[in-house]
C-alpha cells in the first residue's frame, strides 16, 4: 500500500469498511501486476499483530 492508502485505511473504523478497502487494494494490485506476494505478506502481518495483541 502507498502511504496515502495506509492513512485512508487507518481512518476507517468499521471492520466491514476495512475488509472492503483491502479487497479494493488487492484488485488494484492484480490489475497492475507484479504484486502476487502482497496478499500472503499482508495476512502474515495481520497474524503477527494479532499475536502481539494476545501477549
């Protein structure tokens, strides 16, 4: 994500809005190409954040 997209994402408060935003980013990256690794990297980042929140 770009810095502008990260700021937009952080401004979204509802979980549904965040899920939809991530899907828009995925679709954008599919159209642009060369970003096949991004969904897996984002999922790993979310897992790490969730683990930190539990400890």
